[in-house]
């Protein structure tokens, strides 16, 4: 291994209570909200085909015009209570809110910037009411913070001159001040979700990213922060130059999921996902494929089956309301979660051999294993191969007990009568493990 001062400081997952809590939540709601919701992907009759929250980078929209949009930002229909209750209805256990996206507009009245909600017609802090309402609904809040800040005069993507380096130093102080300010104003938040850390100016100063992470932990012990904040002193990101994960969980799964357990290397991880192909902020024209509730439930279940968290993104309109399609998704997902959430919350990798019908999820620390079925085979028979030294004690589908057919050594078919369902089917396996335990109920049958 390479001697590193600013690489990973921990080998393996975090084992403290704050991280265990993050791990137990499994399902989050991402919110991308800011002045980019005003154009909503369009400008003067033209449609921007990039991500709506990146519209400032579109040559058709002069920076001057974009940077004055805040004068129109007045979310009169914003209702934090309503936001929190619909998130609760969906079954989200945490929420990540964009405090400041790449454009630099702050949803809170930061004393370190003029480009904030305080300068808008709305004037009032948006984050405080959100944090209070979501926490009251039993939902933890994490703060998204973009290091890239297109509005700040000292932001540099790269450092070519001594003047650039001096500006970058001032910018680092600004970042540290804003982060401390957010923790001081919103002490119940559980962590940060950093973004916009790919520029050379950031990744070349691994020492600063290391000191910043340690500083934040020192003023708010237990904070959960993903791998995107950090670089090591050789510019390696997410994984240090010895291949060790930096930060508390792998944060690289943006609009993509791992396929198999080997892909996550025993680390905690989180996937963040959009409903359209690639829109985070509000975009009036939802073009291309819009994911359905069942598709999104499959991503959530697949993530948990591979020991990760899944965060679904929503982009509220400039007035503070959610588009109908997003409201309907929250309702539909919530209807399934209300009945089947026990298979998701506190879910972990089960250690069973993957089958085509869907995913296994183990309730953390127990012998209860859920089968979440997305693909009922034409035979109606779900194959279950028990891991070595693990026996099957009982099988149930809701309140109904099922009797599997033993088809081989510790291998079964679970026959689904009726066979069809338009939402995922959840079956609960009670198992026993270990050599010396008595055999499962069904093996005696032979
Ligand atoms: C969570 C999303 N991250 C922002 C983004 O720029 N993603 C594109 C991107 C993803 C990975 C490396 C560079 C750029 C998007 O605007 C969202 O905020």
C-alpha cells in the first residue's frame, strides 16, 4: 500500500449508532429545488435538452438573465407540512434537500452570501420549516451542498495562477463557513450530501477535503457524509490511492445501480435516481421514458437486496407545489410500502443465490428473509435454493401459510396459485441457520 496522509482513515463500514440508523432507513426522498425551477428547462420558447438545474450553462440563456431570476422566486404555495406528509405517505424515512446547487443560490438566508432566499420576494428561510416538518413526520433530513458555486467570484474550476490559488483559498473559507452555518442553524440534520467536487481545484487539495470532513465531524459528531466530498493527496476520489473507500458510504451510484453484491465491495452505499432519464430540478417538458411506480419499487428493492439505500428525486415547481405525476408516484409507491415496508426497512443482503423471480432481503440481524417477487414465472413455481447450513422453517404470504415442495437437497419450489399480480409480491421465509440446529420443517417430509 501507498503511504497516505489524506486517504481513508477507516477500514470497513462505520459501526456507530448514527450510521446504523442511516443504514436502517433504506428509502429516501431527494428534493432538487431552486431558481432553476422558474425556467423549468425552457427559455423564450426554446427547450433546453440538458438537465433543468444546469440550464445556466446553456448558451441560449445569458448568465446575467439567469442570475436575476431570484427576483422572481416567490414560492407562495410552498407548504412544508404538506411536503412532509406526502413524503411520509410515500414511505420515505429520510429526505435530502438542495441547500445550494451549482448555481450558488441559497435556500437559507446565509450571512456569507447575498445570493440567497433573503434577497428574493419570498424573503423567508425555506430550510427551517422543511427540517421541522420532516422531523415532526419522523423523517430524517440530510443537506445537499454543491461545492461548485457558479455565483461566487472566488470559485475556480482550475488553478492556473497565484491569483487563482489565492481566490481558491478564500473560497475554501467560504465553503467551511457556510457548512458550519448550516449545522448551527439546523442542528437536527443527520448529514451532508456533497456534490460538484469533480473540478481540479477541489480534487487537487485532498488535505483540505480531509480537514473539512474532520472539522464537520468535530462540530457535529455522528454526521453521515458520503464518498463524494473527499480526495486523497494524489487526487483520487471516492476510493483512495490504496482502493479504500473514503467517507461513510459509496456515493457514486447516480442514476445507476450495482448489479451484484460483489459490485459494492462490502461497503455501505446509496443510489440516487430520477423519474425521467436525467432531470433533477423541475422540467416542464418531461420527455423520454418516465419510470413507473413498479420500476422504481424494483430499484428500491434491488438496492436494499444489495445492502444499499435508494433515494428517489423530486423537482418541485417554482411556486412550491409538486407536479401531478410526482404526486401520483408518491401515492402509488406509498400504497405498496404501507403493506410491504417491513421487507424494505432494516433490510440487508440475505446471502441467498439470486433467482430470476426477484430479490431476497434479510431483516437485519434476524433469520427472517423476504422474497420480493417481480417476475412470476409461467410455471408459477418460485425456485428457492437455501444457503448451506440454513434450513427453511416456514413460508408465508401475508397471513397465508404456504407449503413449499422439496425438489432437491435444501431446494424448493414455492407454488403461487393465482399466479398474477400488478404489484410486487412479498413472501416471508423463516429460516434456521447453523450446523447443530434441528432441520427445517419441510425436510422431514422426505
Ligand atoms: C445529484 C445530481 N448531480 C448533479 C450533476 O451534475 N450530475 C452530473 C454529474 C455526475 C457525475 C459526475 C459529474 C457530473 C445533478 O445536477 C444533480 O444534482
